[in-house]
C-alpha cells in the first residue's frame, strides 16, 4: 500500500522525505555557533528551562572555539566514519538559540555554513521568541536558494506546563513564530517533549488537535529525559509523583495514538531522543537505540492496521 506521502511506511518518515527531496539519506552536521539563550542570560529568565542540559546533545567535534567551516569538516569526517551512506549534509545549528543575535551576525554565520561545498542546506534550531521579521526575511531569502528549515522548541501547547518548566514564553508566542516562518516559504519544524510534569497521556493525545492547526512541515517528539544537575532533576527527586513512569511499551503506545491523530502531511522526524547515559539521572529503558525504537513503533502501527492521520479530525 502506498500512503499519501508517497511510500509504504505507515507514517510520513523523515528518511522518506529526504529520499523524495534529495534522492537519499541526508546527515545533519551539528554546529555550535557560540550563541546563548535569552532564558539563560537574564533577558527573559535565568537558569534556563528546568530540563535543559545542552552538552547532553552536543557531539564531540562541535565546539564554539572552532570556526563553522572547521566544525563542518570535522562533523562530516565523524559521520563518514560512522555511517557511509549519506547522500549529502545539512548544517545543523543546534546548540542554544540560533536566532538569538543581530541579523547581520546570523547572516555571516549562516552564510559561512551554506558556502561550504558539501553542505546542501541548513537547519536552525531556536526559541520562538528570538525571531522577528528581519531575521525571517533573511532566512526566506536563503530558502529561495537552498534548503532551509527552522526548528522551534515548543515543548507543550499547555501554558501551565510551559510556566512550570520555566520556558519563558507561552504557546501563543510559538504559534506566531511558526505562522510567520511558514508563511514566508521556509520549512518549519517543531519539537515537543512527551512526559513533562503534570501532563497525562490523554492530554498529550488531545494536544495533537492543536498541533494540527499549526502550519508545520515537520515534527520531533522526545520522551522526557531527566538530566543530572538540572533543576528538573531536583524536582523529580523531591516530587516523583509529578512525573510519568512509562515503560517503553507505554511510550510506544502513546506515540502510536498521537501519530494516528497527526495530519498526514507533517513529516515525523523522530519519536524519541537519545543522550549519552552519563548525562541521565536514571536509566529510562536501558540502552535502546533510536532506530530500534522507531522500528518497534512502525511495527506497532502495522500490527494495528493503523497509519499516520487515520484518526485525524
Ligand atoms: S530555550 Fe533551549 S537553550 Fe534555552 S534554556 Fe530552554 S532548552 Fe535550554
């Protein structure tokens, strides 16, 4: 069976999207551009989001002490040794908030990455309250020449949750940023965390109706991971009842129910995150790799004769 997104996988996968768009697998090369975050430097807040630990996601080749070009060179070499199959590379501005700088600074950083001969496009991870019309116009101009995606951390559609995790912006802010980015023709992605304190599985399933209203092109879901030495670790230790205690099967069931309600045109980039165990406050499900988890998720959809969007309202 071929689904509306053009292949026989029961969800609109990122790899399928890349195969259709670029002719094969694309590898993201992470970059640390030495930018910070308004929720850390006092502009919006201090201390950051309670779950945040950026170094848990930063690869070893990625250092703000190195130029963008050098990080890309070393990143490509790192990935070549690990996975030989990449068709091309995307510069991934990943650490902190990558639109939190004057537009001229951003233009220079992004320009250096896009000028690299092996870079086919760029993904910019950021907070929704750090974009404005000048920055978005600049990204839209770049998007007319190369693949450009902006990936917003939204985390939750629930303002109470966003306040509880010290996010420093509300859902309306995220919605505005997504709408203003997508309306300029820039690929727009979002990141959500499943399992934030106080959110029940039913709330997370119901939240999908709100996500479907956003003009998103792609989405990432992550299970909540509690990192050592974060405010969330302290809260989790003192108030374990606020946090979900899902088995891997529970989590996969939840992802199935969410994806069944998700618009079929939204590309599902991932359903879980992976961080080195040394950063984690506890071992969640043992050492399950993302690919294994995704394979089990896909199998579960097939067993239920279900697919992305089959319950979308
Ligand atoms: S916005 Fe991002 S970088 Fe800033 S504190 Fe929150 S998670 Fe960390």
